[in-house]
C-alpha cells in the first residue's frame, strides 16, 4: 500500500513540471496575501490593544491626527479621525449604531477578510441621521428588529473602518462626541449596548512590534500557506474563486490543510521559488504609485476596494494601502515629480496653480498631503501635514488658487496656502472624498507641481 502511494505521488509530481508548480505558487501567493495580511493585522490589533481580546467587536477610537512621530501605518491621513473595529461574526450578527452626525460627513467602510469592501454606510449612502445596521456572517438565518438594516458579510472576520470628517485640531471636541455615538454590540444585546468590560484597560508592551507586511515577508512558504489554509475554514473564498481554488489544490492547498508532499522535495522547492517571486514583487511596491500621467500625477484604479478576480491588484493594494476606499468614496492620486519630471525635493520651492475651473469638485472635501520619501509626516513649524478646501485658503482675484509647497515660509501673506515640505526627497498625495463624476472618469487631473525660480 505504501509503495502504491509513493508511486502515485511520483506520477503526480511528474505530471506537474517545476515551472508549472512555481507559476501556480506565485499566483496562489497573490491570491492568499490579502487574507493573510488582514489576519496578522487583526492579531496585532488585539495583541497591542489596551483591552486585549475584549477589543474584538468594540471600536478603537483614534482621537488625534497622526504626527511626525507616528510610524504604525504608511501614508496616514490628516483629514479624518478613525473609528476601527475587528468583528467576529461566527456566533451572531454584530449591530452597529451610528448616531445622528448633524450633516457631518462620515463613512463606515466594512471589509471582509479578503479586503473586499462589502458596504459603506455613511453620508453618501445612508445619510447622517440615527441609523442601525446588523452585520451578519455567512449562513446566518434569523430575524432582525424592524429598524435594523441587514448587511451580509461572506466571511466570519470583518474589519469596520470608520472615518469622520475632521476640520483641524480645533474640531476634535465635536468629532469626539460623534465618535462616542458609534457603538457596536452583539445582536443578543440590542438595543442595550455592549456588555460591560470585565477587566480594566492595560498599557500593552509594544516592544518587538513588527508591522504586519514585514511579518508576512518573514514567513516561509510553508508557514504562509499553512496559515492561509487554516483561515479558509472560517473565511471561505468568493463565488468567482472556484477556478483559483482548483489551481491551488494542485500544490496541496485546501481549506484547513497545506500538504504539498505529493509533489516531493523538488516540488516544495518550486513552491518556495514561486512564493518568493510574488513576495519580492509585493515588497518592492512600498513607494510605488504607478506611471505618472500628463501632469506628473499617477492615476487610480477603478478596482480599488472591489477586485473580483483581479487577485494581483488586490494583493498590491493590500500591500501599499490596506483599507483603501472604493473610488466612489475616495480617490487617491500621488505625485513624486515636478512639471519637468524631476524628483520633488525640499531644496526647491513649488507651486500648484488651479485655474478657477480646475478647482476639484467634490461633495465632501479634498486635501493635498506631503510625505517624506518613506511615507511619513515630518516635523514643521506649523504642525501642518495637509492642506485643502477646509482650510482658510486665500483665492486670487480671478477665482484661481495657488498652493505653495516648500520648506521655508513663502511669506506671511501666503502662509494660509503653505504646505511645509521636508528637507530632501518628498512626495504628495491628493485625496478627494465623494468625488464628482469628472474626477471618477479621469477627465479632471490635478495641475502639475511647478518648480518656482
């Protein structure tokens, strides 16, 4: 019997040439990467949360903008305060109560374990009045109270990432009150609220913290696919993923188990080579933002947030911007060069000139943010990391607008329009929330960043 099994495995290994095994492993790595990265991000949140495991199904409220010392997330924003929660939907639905924001823009982006955006309750979709939502996991059957809107999630793990418009530091007190109106509770506790905490918050020891992308990077192919196979049990693939699941079974990946032994030692080496190639590509994207357009700004993909079977695109977005919004909620544009194609550098002075008809049209707000070469804020005298339409900008007599991006002040009369730049290389992000159709269609582009003499 043992000899027969070995013979069968030998035949299977011969049927799959090493190049094919390597190609399947490379595609499998891209397919699996978002699910693995999300899980490690979730684990880190719980591990370093003041409430530990009790943090699940509860919001973590970020009460301040990141500053120049913040290093937890690359390319943070200074537009919104976050309300983040990891949900466990395996036992029952989790109910979200969003209190009346009085017309204030907010969104509650719900992502499944594969980073797919499932729903985005908020001003654009459900208004700003008092609302109740029940987020149900796969296969849940039951009745909901009349005023509770059902949202179905195809996985038992979900990430709820809320953003509330914040118009500068002076706006914190109002936004904090709105954040306190966002409440999560199991359906069994509706409408009373979450159970009282059974242990007081503690200060977690963050020594040894490793960012989730680096954790994934350090994993061997066997560790990576073993974790992925285990996650498949509670987080099934999407309806269109059948062909990919059939492919990855050829290298031993099934829900609950990774067993490549039928491919032999050489087959495992081919899996390792394929996974290493995919990992190298993803890890090279830290600063990647695509090819510059006519004005030096990179575009965006309509796939962001909703990927279908575009697995490589899904993995790439997870690597460089986990939790990115779908374009109807936010468009992200990036720039690393001036109008002449030269890299942006704090040794120079720059100006962005918007003609009156070029000022971006959005239903929420827009901003330009400056980052150091490695994607973080840098210290400056104004503690200003972004500038946009919520700031007291000065417009020119003809209705046009100039933004000054440079290290030194452009002078007192222009400081309202000054975005301080760091010394050395830097880059910019343009965020447009609830953008107009002209922006979504690509008919509108930001002006070039001109190098001023």
